[in-house]
């Protein structure tokens, strides 16, 4: 049995387990066994008085670790120590499997196409990586058993990280005391199988050293890693009856892994699933208590480190890195290790050929074209050979077919159909155009999906892109339509690449690259078709504006951008990354007829991020936003007579005092009316700037929905006094109790003309009620007050109703949803209904009104002074017992038009009473929910 991995201290541990007489006998049997095997003898004097530690050292010195352990294992059965034999067998299996894992994943590390990157980043797991990976499976009561989902876009480094994980585990540096066995399943390999079982998948690793029965007996000591799960196209939505619970049962691979993930097989085992985002959709809801993680690739420091490693001259490396960093889209791409290598390699080659790096780095299409040009053109030549051109044309044809058929892995049939022969494969692998998809099949893929998209875009600029051997490949017009309408979610850059290649500088390089195989007639046709698309109103309704904007940004043609953009009347622009800002700023300069623009600035999905590997996806400091809104401010001056609506959503952004530039938008456009600004980290200084802007004479904002602090409310109170244009104020979702005294004092001032105040879910309590009561007694303009989601309770309601009962109170609509109101508060509400004819709408949904409260309110509705037209009592714990009172009110009220009773268990008899009342001749009800 292999034993070189067992050091002498472990042999000593086994010797310590022997009783005194057993140890004496063990020494004598060792002497005899060594003699029988013809090994150097051990004399009686050497073992007579030797202790356990000394004897273990003697054996290792005399025979070496391997033979010493083999000798010991042969003696344990003769001592009838079955327990030691079994323990040794288990440990030998574990260590043999660890050795196998180390060998296998060391080969995988070298085989994968991130070989160029690993020159700077070795296979040793870092301390930060190890800490994060250990934390995934730290025992937590709410997370048993453990399921971790590692999301990441293709080639972001998921397999690279998992390879490092397996190597760290094999060395005992990760999960040492947590998992006895870690099994790695690559779905790219497994999808070739027809039927198998879980034991079959495990045995594929190393059947001769894995004690299956013992393994499954301790499932809590197992970790299953499933990589590239999207390759199986498995939805995990099969009925439970189709799953299997027996780890020995042979079923399709999808069923076996689905049963494992849905915890039908070995439910106590830990799972780590690596998958592309949203593949399959709704994965978070399908799995049991998943720990969602996002892998976003290289940190900025990693990208800089790699450039310094790639370039021999540090000055050149920093120059190239600085240019890449200035291009937000290109810099974001370099989060992907392989694309970081590609960009760095391209710039290094450009530098070696004496070309201008700044011009290359302006657009991603320029970088990709330069990379492909250098790949197929010898250093001392001006263009590729004819053979290389033919090979390049075949690659473009293959890439286009893959885009239309959603194929990213190509077999012999696809390769042959597009003109790629077997003899071409070694060259394409050496050039790093292709990577081998699997060890078990003859299939290949482009080294990254982005490169496939780029080759596909070049296909449409050849002489005859319509003559493709596959009927699935659409024409140029179909490509643009499909891309701009986002009909294929996998198409990310192909349209932008195509539009970027229309630039004159890129056209010249394409001429050199393809020679006579392309025609310049394609370029004006594409421009004309793109221009006509944006003149079609139906198409504009379906178009994804960011995709068009990115394409125009790649083209960098001011005249063409102006022609395309001048027809736009309204756009919606989600801002997810810094690159989106620069791109939108460029295009908005040319929207001379824009009437409506909506910006939505948001963060990534609400997953945890593996921070030790990535930059934060938070936008950078506000310098980018300053640039963006400076351009926008200039543009709004041009379109001031058109723009009516601006909505800016900002979620969890850390901003600085420089947000002043953003707020200049409010004063640069006198027709701007609505502003939604949700920013949970708005500083007090920024609140001051916003309030100062809102009081500017040329600011005409009528509706404000914004984040504010209690301290900011004190400043906002001055806005209410000085800005008589502000009619609607929505501060929902902020913690504002301490700011209510100042806000309510302004609300009660004669100069305050606010009409709607929404303070839902602001963590207000009954202690705020007195401030609102005093404000309502003095305010003659406020018509709507929304205090929903605040714990006012009956005590706060009583105070509020003191003001509401006064006929001089002008409030018309009151929303008190989910305010912890009980039947004890309903007499106060009923008295308001019978004394204040101004109140027209009362919303009480989500409170504990119950039947007693509903009866009190129902008796008030027919009162001559009650003019209520809308009453909401949804989800108020009502039963059929209150229906006779409600029915009576329905039949006799002259003003009630809308009644909402949803979410209550009224029963058939109760509903019949209400319906009968609705048919009464005196009933004025129009809507009963």
C-alpha cells in the first residue's frame, strides 16, 4: 500500500495506540518480518529498551518512510488490531486520492488557456482566497446543509479558482478538518455520458483508491464541486418523482446531478456550483438555502500587476495600463483574465511595431482588430498571406454560424462546413484562436466568446456575407435588428463591433487584412440601413437604447451620430457601470429633439461578491459623474424646450460634495418638473447642495422623490418655505423621526404650498403625531398625507385625529396602511368621518381593524357630514360578522364610490350580503374589491 505520504510522527501515533504487551510483540514481529523480506536486520539490543518514538525513528532511518510503513501495516493484523488496519486503510485512501487530485489538477492548470496569465499568478491559493473559500462552509445554523453558488460570466476565472481550490485541498491547506473527500465534476466532460450513477461519477476519478461504501457513510464529510453547470442545459425543474435517491442508481447525468443539487441523494453533503449568471433562470429559488457568490475577475491591482509582468519595460507597462484604464469599457473587460492577457498582448505587439497605443485604446473594436491583424500578419509584413486570409475568412464564417445557432463549441461537421480542415487545428491552437473544449471529444471553441463575436462581425464586412453555407445565418439587416432588439441574450458585442468597424481607420485595416475578399460597398449600405431603423417609431419602441449608444460610441462619427439621434424623443438608460456614463454622455449630445430621458443607476445583483478576487462593482469617484452630467447639462440647454421629465435612480452609491455638478441639471432646464433621486449614502453636504439648488429661481421642480436624513429634513424645511413650485414631496424609506419637528413646522407655515406629502416607511412613531396635528391645523394646501408603514398605533392616531376632526383641515386623502391601528383607534376615525367633509379617501389596509372597528366605521359612512368616496380595508382581519354593518353603509351612503375589502375572509354569506346591498337603489358604490 502506498505510504510515502505517512511521516514518522503518524507511525508513532499508531504505535501509541498499542498496549504495552502489544508494543513488545510488535517490535519482535517487525524484526522477523524484516528478516523474511531480506531487509537489513534489527538486533535485539536495538529494540530491547527503545520507546515508541525512538522505534518509529529507527524504522524510518533503517528502511525509509515507505518500507517502514509497509512493515507496520503487515504487523497490525497479526496483533488482531482490526481497528488500526481499517483506520490506516482509510487514511491511505484519502492520501492516495489527494495525490491523484494534485497530479490531475496540476496538469489541468497547465493545460487551460490561462497559461499566459499564470506566469504572474501561480497556482498557490492566496491567504485572502483561502479565507473566503473557508468561510463559504463555516458551520451556521441557518445554512445546513451547505450549498454555494459561484456566479461568473464566461472565462472570468471560475475554473481557475476551482483548480486552485482542489490543489489547496490536496496539499491540506484548505478544508483540512472539514472535508475528507472533495470531488470535482466538470459538466463539459460529463455531458458526453449517457447514463451513470453518483457512484459512477465518483469512481471516474480514481476507482482503485476510493472506498465508496466508507465515503457515503459520512456524507457530511464530502464536498461536491460542479463546474460549468450551464453546459448540461438543465433547468432543475423536473418533478420530484423523476429524481433519484439511490447513489448507485444509473440515470441520465442531468437527473443524477439534479438529484444531488436538490438534495435527494446524500442530502448532508456540501455543494459548490459554478455557473454562468441566470443559468438556469431562478436558480436561487430552486436550491435550498443557497449562498450566492459573484466572481468578477481581476482586481485593478491584478490587472496592473499583469501588465507589469507582460511588458519587459515597466515604463511601457504603466503607459499601456494607464491608457486601458482611461477606457472604462476596455478596463472592465480586463477583469476577465484571458481578455486581460489579450489586451496586454495586443498593446505590446502594437508598441513593438511602432504604432500609437492611444489610438488603439480609444475603442474596443480597435483593440480587437489590432489583435487579429497582428495574429495573422507577420511582424515584417503589411498584410497576411493568401493562405492566412482564407483561414481567417473561414473563422469568420464559423463564428457567424455559431452566433445564429447559439453554438460556442464546434465539432468536425461545423468546422468542415465552414472551410476549416483538420490540418488547420494545430495552427489555430498555437495561435490561441481556438482552445480544446474537452479531452474526451474532438471539439473546439474560440478562446473567448468576445472573440467569436468579433470574428462574426468581420464576416459581415466581407465581399459576400450573404453566401453562407448554413441557412441559419441571417443577413446584415437581420443581425442589426436582432442585436438592437436584444432578441438573443448571448449577443453582447457583435453589433457594437460591427458598427465600430465602419470607422475609416478600421476600414483601411480591414482592407489590408482581407484584400480583395471584401468590398467597400458594404459600409455605406450598413450606415443607410442603421439610419433608417432609427426613423421607425415601431422599432424605437422595441430597441435597447444602450446597445445603439455603444455602437455609436464605437463609430465615433459625430455627423452620423447626429443623423441617427436627432429622431429620438425619449430614452431610458440603465447605468450599471462607469462605461455606461461616458457612452451615454457622448450620444446625448446629439439628441436635439429629446423630450424625455430616464436614467437608472444601479448596483449589481444582490449577491455577495468574492472581494478578494475582484474590484468592487461600485462606480468610481464622482469625477466620472461630473463629466457625464456636465455634458448632460450642456445638452439640456439645447433641448430645454422639450425635456419634461428626468428620473435619476441611484442605489447605494457613495458620493462626494462634487455632486453639485449633478444638481446643476435642475437649473439648466426650466421645463424639468420631476426628479427621483434615491441615494442611500447622500451626505449632509450633498443634501445642502440639493436644497440650495431647489430654491434657485430657475428651478421648476414640482415633484421630488429623494433620500434624506433627519438632519437633512431641517434644511429641506427651508425649501418648503421658499419654493412655491414644489407640490409633491416623497421621502419614503428614510429614517426621519428626528427630522419631523422641523419638517412639520415648515408644513404649517403660510408660505408652504406643498400639496402631497409621502412619508411611508420612515420609522416614525406615535411621538411624531403631535407635530403632524399642529401642522394640519395651520396648513390650507396639503391635500394628501401618506404615513403608511409607520408605527403610529392608536395613541398616535388619537392625536392626529384631533386636527383631522376640524372642518378647517383641508386634507382630502389620508393613507395609514400598516400603522398598527386596532379597533380601539376606530372611534377616533369615525368621529373624523362625521365631522370633516373635506376627507374623501381613507386607506387603512394592513391594520388590525377587525369586525368591531369595521362596524364603527360603517356606522359613520351614512352620516350627512361624511363625504368619503374611497375606503380601503384590505387585509384588516375582517370576517363575515361585519358584513351586515358594511352592507348597510353601502346601501345608504350617498358618497362612497370605492370600497376595498380584499384579503379578508368574509365567507359566501358575507359576500352575498354585500352584493345585495350593491343592488340597492340608494347605493352609489361603483367599485367593490
